[in-house]
């Protein structure tokens, strides 16, 4: 009975020791990788804004456009610091988790080695075959005797298997120690980078304040520019709303005509003793085409909505320098810029502008202050692309995602795309729809 109880204790302890440690290490690793991707994107945006600022300075020093770029860079730098803080926090969490795993692993190793040694000792102590036969003969029944005989037969093999498990656990322990060292090194680098970025941010904020102060003497000029910009923004908003409202009315008229025609056909079928189902199918080719257009528009709108947060950027590379909504003027105190119905994207001169989703060109129009603009319909949704120098599409063109609709100004030091997104006559924040 003593031998029987000893074997049971050893086996139970070994099974418990081999259970894996808890904790979602994979989730923490994914979080850190996600933070690194965001940090890389922000660093690329900051580098790009630096080049845009230098390009602007080369053509004309101390301009409001330059200040806008500087402030955008500061905003990106603040976002970068926030992402670095999140990365450091995630790394610290994984370091703590890895340390805990190592401690638990060391505990399992101790248990395995302790009971492995006991197995070796028991094997040596009871190496006399008479003892083993007595153990088998002491069984309560034949089935138990057979189980004991099978166990003893494989005892040597079990010892070898446990030795392999101990070796494997030691190798895993070594890998975890190396991982911990790598994490600690990465965490230290992230903290050093955060310190550098914070110092850079402090300097940039001082430079921005000094730059804004140097522009104070041009306050009257900026007030005139602001008044002009307000008028242009109001004109743009009214024009977009007018164009979209006209298209919505057209769609509503299509739906009304289709309903009337279907009703008329049903009444005619009833009189002629035909089935409603057959009569409901439009025979008038014009109405049938209008019905198909309306149905396709509804389907496209639903597909567009499903892709919220997944739409591609309308330019291959660019940085948002003015966000959706109302924002303070860069230099005029207590003064707001006109409400931005979309976003402004700074990019390289001559950059191609691409449609963000399948759709139909509904309008190509020139608007003061916004150069040429293209309105594209995606069911009940609309996208609006402004400040185009050239347009390569015409009204009625069917577009697929990524098709080029035009190019931006080539002659200036920088180029800006004004991009809007509407759901019917309700303006949307395009940033929420574009892929990060």
C-alpha cells in the first residue's frame, strides 16, 4: 500500500507541475505590436510634415501655411507621446506577466525535479524484482494486477519521458528569460525615446509661439483672409447641400414613379384576371431602367456603410492638417475658423486623387477658393473632392475604388486636398470612415 500511495502522489504531482501557466501573453504581444505600428505611422507623418515645412520655407518665409504645418506637427508629436506612453504601459504589463510565468515555471521545474528524483530513488530502492512481483500479487483483483504489471513494465520509459519533459521545460525557461531581457531592453528604449520626443515637443511649442508672435503684425491681413475664407466655405457648403439635395429628390422621384407604375400594372392585371406577381414586373423599359438604378443605389449605399473605418485614403500619402469641425485660428485670439465640413490633407504637389469607393460621378464644378471639385455618389452617401488642378472624369462616369479622378496643384511647394463625406444631407467626419 505504501508503494501504491507513493506512485499515486508522484503521478499527481507531475501532472500538476506540467500544467501551463495562466495569463494572456499573446494578447499583450499583439497590443505592443499594434502600438509600434501606430508609432511608426506617426513618425512618418512628422517626418513628412518636416519636409513640407522646409519646402514652404524655401519659397516664402513666415507664412500662415507654415504655422498650420508646424501646429499639425506638434499635434502629431503629442499623439506620438500618447502612443509611446501606451506602449511603455503595455510593455511593463508584459514584463510583469513574463516574470510571473518564469516564477511559476521555476516552481514547476522544482516539483518535476523533486518527484523525478523520487522516481529514480524508488526504482533503485526496489530494484529487486521480488518486490515488484509482491506489489503485483498484492492486487485486490486481476484487473488491478494487470494495471500494476503494465505500469511497472513501462516504468523505465516513464522515467525517460519525465526527463525529456524536464529538459523541455528548462529550454522554455531559458527562452522566457531571454524574452524578459528583450522586453526590458525594449521598454528602456521606449522610455528614452519618450524623453527625446517630449524635449522635442517642448522646443517645437516654444518655436510655434515665437513664430505666431512674429505674425502678429499681419493680423489685419489675416482677418481679411479669414472673412474671405468664411465666404468661400459658406459658398462651398451651400453648393454641396444643393447638389446632394437635388440628387436625393431625383432618387425619391424614381422611387415614387416606380411605386405608381407597379400599382397601375397591378390594377390592370386584376382587370385582365392576371396574377399580381406577373403584372408587378415593369414592362416599360424606361421605368424598368430607373427601377434598376434605384435598387443598385440602395445596395451600394448599404455596402458603403459596412465599410466605415475601412475606406482607403484618397491620396497615396498625406497628413491631415485640418480636422473636421470648428477650430481656433492659428494666430487670431478668441477667433474660430469656419466650420470645416470635411478634412484638409497636406500632400505632395501633383499628387493623384483617387475615389475611396465604387460610385458614380454626379458633378464636376469649379468653386472659388476650392478650385475644381468632384462629387461622387455611393447610394445615399456622397464623397466630395476639392482643390483639384485637373479632373480626369466626367458626370455619369462609373468609378471603382482607387480610380483616379484628378490631380492636385503641381506648381506650389505643397498641395492640399479638401475631402468631405456626407450621408444624405448630413455631413460626416471623414476620419471616422477612412482606414487608419
